[in-house]
């Protein structure tokens, strides 16, 4: 299953509402996770099952979608949120990631 | 607190071999599948292989099938990745990642809730 994210890079300012899209080449139901990765660090889980936030993840992060189209939204971008974001499907054991979306400071 | 500590990376010549290790703590190791995920320099994430929590279910990405073997020693809470016939395109940071599923059969493979810090494998002459 191929995962395609858009955009690849996003320039935004603190306080902006940011939306990242992830599309699957076939339906993955709601078996979709989002990760945040900062330079030199391991990825961190942000959302699972398309819209569920693990404990400790700020509520400004939200996810939506099902089937083949998903979105990650940051309601008000904070300085700590400048990072690269990846979606990942887990509809099968062969998990696949999107190519990533880098959120940069405008 | 879950901790995953990888080791074993380094510089290896094309065609060479390397064994990576990941020592886990802070959770019941046998309850969860474990995985290796890699990231080439400046690139995205690629799932490499997974091993079920109990039993011996293993899966591999097509890009490494036949060249790598995943294993685990539940008595030592340790996951391994034996890599052979290494190529330049295998150069990457290799992360150990804890699954949230147990990996029973072809089901039970989910997302990754804990990651190690990674170990760098460089394949170059």
C-alpha cells in the first residue's frame, strides 16, 4: 500500500492552523497513525486509529479521515511543532509510511 | 518507562554482514511484536522487518527479503537483525520499534508507540 503526503514542505508561522494530507493507494479503513520527527531524534507517535491521541499529546493536534484520505491538523502552530510529520498505515503487516511533510518557520 | 537501546551499527563494506541488537525494558517483552524501521540519510521512514511477541511469525520488506534475518531472545529481552550482502542503499539509521500489537499471524501488527534512539549503518568501501 503506497502512502502519499502533501505538501512535502509547508511554511507557516506560530499561531497558524496547519493541515497535512495523507492518501493511501487503497483503503486502510482507519488503521492510520501519524508521527512527529525532529532532527536527530526518533519519531514520536502523535495519533493512531486515524483520530485517537495518546496520552501526553497536546490537544492542538487532531486527525481525521478513513478509507484512503486522511488529514493531520495542528490548530495553532507552536514553536515546538516545527518538525517533519509522517503518516503510516497498518492495515497489513507490511506497514508503509508517507514520504513526510516538513513544517518550516515562515 | 519503556526503553529500547540499539547497538551494533558501524561501517561495513559492500557485500559484508552486520548484526544489530536492541535491548528492551519497561514492558512485558513477549506481549508485543517488535520491529526494525530504517531511515536513509535525509530520507523517510521504511519498515524493514517484524517479529511476533509469541511464536515465530516474522515478516520482511521486499527490499531486504533474503538478505536479513530478524530474531529475538525473550530470555534476554533482546531483538536482533542479522544483515548479509549489504549494499550502499542499506545505509541508514536503524530503529528498533515496539509494536502495539502482538503480531499473531498476519493480523495484530499495528503502529509503533516506542522507538529506540537508532544505530547508524554505513555501507561503503
